[in-house]
C-alpha cells in the first residue's frame, strides 16, 4: 500500500495515509457505533485501495464472531468478485472465517 516518505533528520520514515489511520481508529480500535455503516460506504465508494482496505477491515471487525448472515453474504460476494484486488478478497475471506 502507498505511504508517504518523510525525512526525519537523515532518516526517512514511512507515514501511512492519514485517512486510513482515521478509518481504522474509528472502526477497528474504537468501534464507534455510528461508523459501522459509514465504513462500508467508504469501502464501496472510495477508489483508493488502501482506503478501501482500511474501510473493509474496520467494517468486518464490527462483526467478528457474529456469523451475521447478511454480512457473510456481502463478504462472500466481495470474495467472488474477480475485479477486487487480492488484498480485498483475502480480507473478505478472513471476515468469513473469523
């Protein structure tokens, strides 16, 4: 995934996209209830792979262990969609298996 290089003295460090960090913070780490639907919308609408991955990861994390049939159905469709990159499809599989 893309990141931004920042010079810190003589050392170059990689900084991930701040939007990805915000999405994962709201969804995965804090599990903010109102963000659940928003994370899925971001996954569907955003064009950036890193953002889509973070949004799907956050959305899936709300459902770990629930085996919600509607969520499993969406994850299965994501998994089968050949136009999705392998990173997205593997995350969908992880969501199904968790």
